[in-house]
């Protein structure tokens, strides 16, 4: 009996993986068809890479909030670290690296790694807290990162790389280039992010998270989320697994930041504020805590929706808010959830009967 339950669970998990990967690939093919046939507007074309970046941010935060069970409101801080690190690395290497995809991969690794290191260092003291206290501290961390980047100056010339803080004292030689200019942000960014790179990165994050959830570490993390005391009593190292999950989440957020930052010619630190953290959290909550496919769908829909409502002008955000509230009420209505679950069971039973009848007819 136990083996049968295990096989059914594995079959359900595999179907979920295939469906999620298939959804992302199908959306990519559909969008490519729209682009090649000229049926995609310039406005929507400009949203393709940000949508992929938001999906990665939502997946990374889902690891902390949905799978680990810890509320973080400073996720924009890791995104900011990844974005400005990637921009700096790409700007420095642009004169010597001609291939855009190589430049993007190097910047991606650098931005994700630095964000992961900062996540590890921040997680050591922060993850001792829980609930509202953890949320407040991570919120403060995000604002600290924004303030630091807002006062950071980086440039380079023939004498090397120059740094300054609070005031622009770079004193670049003739022909030197300023990469980050304090409140002005990063300018003249190499735009090497592409829609294909974004889709591949989404698929990579999905693969990584599904492998994590199916591993011993993933089971330990979910056990901690459900009951940390019981998990610790059976020998699970709470601190180690929390810190590992938080670091992985920061690393993926940094990669999302690199993808986002290298899509624009200029970005400012103010873009990565508490509003972005809340927006990513909305993606996670709306898609379902721990539901990876839901995070992807929510990020895509809620990013495109304001653009589709742009014709309403002054009432655009009002309509967006009403739609968001309606979706939250519908998805949390137990009667509707039970009805939808029953309909899915009925459809599954119908297809099973049709398949059996077809096999009987062949015999």
C-alpha cells in the first residue's frame, strides 16, 4: 500500500514538472510566433525580458516564503545587488568580450554569486528571528542596500577601477567611463539580456528548485516549515538548512536582477525599493505558497495586466487593484476550490474511461 502511494505521488510530481516546463516552452514558442508575424506590439515586446526577470524573482522568493516558511520583505535588496554587480561586470568587460552571450553569462554568475554571499552573511544573524521580526529586519536590509547603492560611484580608466562613496571623487582620466553615478544610477549599460536568455534562466531555476524539493535537503526544509521543533528532534540541523535555503534564494534573486538590469540602457537604485519586494511577494502569494507554476503564472499575468489596462488611463491602477482583489478572493474561496477540484477529478475519470474503452475496442 505504501509503495502504491509513493508511486502515485511520484507520478503526480512528474506530471507537475512536465506541465510546468511545457507551459514555459509553449509560451516562448507562442510569443516567438507573434513576434515573427508582427502581431506583438513594441510595448509588449519591451516587457518580455522583465516578465522573465519577475518570474525568477518570484521563484526565488517562493523558496524562502513558500517552501522554507519565512517571511522576507527585503528581496529587492538581493535583486539590486545582482543588477548593479552584473552591470558593473558587463561594463568593465565590454571592451574585451565581444560575444554578448559570454558577457551575459559572466555577469550572471558574478551578480548571482555576490547576492548569494550577501544572503549568507545576512542570514547568519537574521534567520535567528521569526515572523514579524524577520520581516521587519529584511525590510530594513532592502532599504539599506538601496541607500548604499544610491551613494555609490564606480568608474574606470587606463589607471584601473575607481570607487567613491557619498561624493563623486572618482577623478577619471581622459577617456574614462563612469559606470555607477550615485543617485543617477548606472548609465550606458550594455544591453545583452534577451528573451531567450530569460526563458532559459526560468527553466534553469525551475529545474534547480524541483531537484531541490525532491532531495533530502528539500524534504528537510519542508519538514522545518511544517514543524521546526519536531524536525529538530529527529536530528535536522535547523540553522544549516535555513541558511542554505536563504542563500540559494538570494543567489537566484541576484540572477534575476542581472537579467533585469542588463535589459535597460540605464537603471537607478530607487527602482529596487520596498514596492518591488511587495510586488514579488504578491506574485508568490497569488500563485500559491510553494507552488512554482503558480508563481510563474502570477508574475506573467500581473506584469502584463497593467499594460493591457493602459487604455483606461486614470482608472488603470484602480482596475488592476480590483482584478487583484477579485483573484485573491476567488482563489481563497473554499467552495470554488472544492468545485474546481471535483471538476478536475471528473475530467480525469472521463479520460480514463475513454482510454479504457478505446483499448477494449482495439482488442
